[in-house]
């Protein structure tokens, strides 16, 4: 269990989200994953679902909020306005891009960002 939990903390979520971001018109500077998650594979996204389940199970088993925080975001869209709330795990940073807004690098904590779409 310790090895699996360490792996879950190690996984680069930006690489897993690369194709999702491109599909909705967001930029991604992350290196795309290979194998089943490669951008040209029809099964891409499948492993991300397994990762989300594993993060939820690790959080439930250990109580360590770093697992929940790695997967925790909240998007809302009203008309052309987007609001994103993201929680960054302790001792971590995240690159956040909201359409219509600049890309920001933020540290640990909960952050809310706003942007616009047409």
C-alpha cells in the first residue's frame, strides 16, 4: 500500500490531463503520456478514471488530504464566465490556466480563478 500511495503522489496530473485540455481548447505544455493514454489512442482517458478511483481510495484509507487535493477542482460556467476553484496539495505547486485569463503558478492552498469564453 505504501508503494502504491507513493506512486499516486508521484504521478504528474498535468501529463494525464494533456489531451483533455487540448480537446477543450486549453493550452498544455505537459509532455503527452504514451501507451493507452497517448493522444492518438482511442482508449485515452481510461487510465485517468482508474487514477481518480485510486486517489479516492487512498484518501479514504489514509485520511491524507494530498490524495483528495490532487483530484479536487470545481468548474462552473455561467454564460461566458468561467470560475475554477482548485486545491493544491501541501508542498506542491500547480500551473493554472483559465480561458480568457493568464496562466498562473500557485502554491499550496485553495485558489479561485475567473475567465471568459465565447
